């Protein structure tokens, strides 16, 4: 992504928020997570070891049935600088390599670079973030085979007011999605159909109610600009109501619900308004049981056909139980649906039904460090021939959130 970080552009970019109370909390989290302080830099290194095991179908699609052993191995290092009670700068780098025993064409070096800057000036809080992700991945539920992508994201947030009671949040974002694989399933071209830039700006009104819990109303206007398909360009709005729970309570996370509109540039395509929502809420009970619920309701263009988009609806329940201080048992169940629609007619032309079950057994190695075993059963059925996907995985992982 080519972006000149002038003050004018930065004023139009957006991101997550920074509350006045969060500045002290961010500083405390950095100090607690730091492995060592060298001069004025707090260092927090971590080992990345995930998906170490056997996959029954690395390509997921039934027509490309291929099994293999795989692993993700690398590091995760964050360096943070705290300048008095005014500025916090953090730089995180996550380089890791994806290995396959036999299918070397899927191997890839991956890298995530994340920069965050926080400050506050009187009653105004500022937060700027930049993230670069160069990863071979399945970017959405629509994909079965990992593809190479580079994503650049700039975000800026300005908050005005008393962040413990009532404040206004101004936000903007700019994201560029680059698809480096030119073909997919031997006949589709995600680079031609999905490569795009998304920009957005918005405003939110936030109110503290109790125990550092916030309720809010948000509005965003966004624009899609595709590199190779002008007919997919358009503008839209997102309006939501939400709630944010504190990070240290028995209930954590956030929920938002609302609507999303899209007005295509192509006059032959139909404008639409859809339900929109996303969130993740965790509930801890009796110090031994944690229940987490994730959900997403959104829509986006498909690689499948030029005039086709899909509505994404998914929810996942996760249960984690600690029978003792050094053992954690886990189960996750995911249910999702992709409804493909033609913008020229709005009728549903394809439906994918997705289910996933996952079992984990994790052993504590340190205060937050754990090593575990995982078994996952994934299935995606489609009413269109050739798009059914499934795989089983059994293997190990390292976690830093025991």
C-alpha cells in the first residue's frame, strides 16, 4: 500500500479507541508482560508454535483430497516505550514459517508488523495504529485453500470528553487488500475480483454506566474502490449500538448490533440494507469455567462471480474448564452460513452451511504459558457442485493465555 502520512490523510484515518483510564491500563499491561527492560524499551518476546500435526485435507475441497503434516513456527516480539505520562509507542513483529512435510508449494514465510501510538492532551485522547500483514491464509470462510495476501491498515481515533462518563469518538480507517495469488481452484482470479482499498470515517457517542462498562452509538460511512473491477465500487453506511465490558471483570468483551447499507456504483446493481453485528463476550464462573461467545453478521463480495456477494452469519460457543491448576479442557462449536446473492437480482443463488467442532487439552507450563493438544472436525456443505469443503486436524500448540 502506498500512503503518504500527511496530517490531512491521518485526520481521515480511523481505528480502535483509547480511553483516559486506558492509558494507565496500557502502561500497566506493558510493564507486567515485559520479559525485560533494556534502557527505556520494554521487551515481551513469545514463541509461536501452532497447528503442529496432521491435517486430513490441507486443501479442504473434496476434489483436491490431500493429507499432510504441517506446523506454524516462529516468534512474537513486542517492544514498547513509555515517555512519562504522555506517550506510549509499541512495535510488534510476528515472523513465522508455515511448514508442510510433502506439499512444499504451500509453505510460506509469514509476517505481521503492528505499530501503535497513544497519547492524551487534556480532555483529548489520540490513538494511531498501522498494521501490515503478509500471510498465506484463508482470509474468509469462503476460502478452503490458503492464499497469499498482503493487507495494510491505518487507523486513527480522536476522543473528546470525560472518558469515564461521556465522550465523543471520531475515527477513520484506510485498508488495502492485495491478493498475490493470481489463480484459485484453477479457474478463479481473486486478485482481479477482490483486490481493493477500503476507507471509512465515523463518529460515536459513548456513555459509562457502571463498573467501567460503556454503551455507545456509532455511525460510519465507508467507500470501496476495486483495483480491476470498477463495477464493484460503491459507498455505504454502518450504524450500530453496542456495549463494552471492562477487561478485569467476570464479563469481558464487547457486542455491537445494527445495520449496514451499500450503494453500488454500477446502476444495474441493487442497493441493499442488511443486519450487521459482531462481538465476543467471555463469562467466567466459579474461577474454573469460562464461556465465550463470538458472532459475526456481515456481507462482502465473493471471488466466485463478478456480480455476486454473500451474507455471512456465524456464531461460535467455547467452553473452557479447569479441573485443576495445571489442566484446562476445552470445547468449541461453530455454526455458520454463507448466502450468495446476485446484485443484479438479489435472489439467493448459492448457500454454504458450515460447522466445526474442536476439542482441546492444555497443560500449564508457566503463569500464562501452556502446551496443548487439539482435535478439529470442520465441514462446509454447498448446494453448488465443487464447493464442499472438509478436513480433520489433530495436533499440538503453544498458548500464552492459559
